[in-house]
């Protein structure tokens, strides 16, 4: 339904140790699918239940290789459900 516009710059890794959690706030905004504003929602009515998938989350990290490590399973890269009204 939505994909942010992200620069290709890399930051240092966000390390989350076993048993810890990572919490943050994500502001979701987008233009109407018929506009020239990006990112865009795929539908003009985005109301619904969603989850975020973190595409680049790794259990190991090596900045000198690509991919940068071993990617976490999909289950470990998916957020809790949230609503857009």
C-alpha cells in the first residue's frame, strides 16, 4: 500500500540484543495516487489494518560485504498491527 522514499545512505547498525525490543514512531504520509507527490498510497482510501515489513534487518552485520549479513526471518522483521483511519 505504501513504500517510503529513502535515501541510499547507510547509518550505523541499530543493535537489539536478545530479549530486548526496539520501539520508534514512524510518520506515514503520502500523496494521492493521482498526484505528482511521492511517496504515494496505492489507493485513494488507505483506511485499514497494516503491518510494516523491515526489508533490511540482519542477525549479523558486516559493513564490508553485500548483503551486509544474515537477514532475519520474515516473522522477526514484521511489526505489530496498526490502523490507518
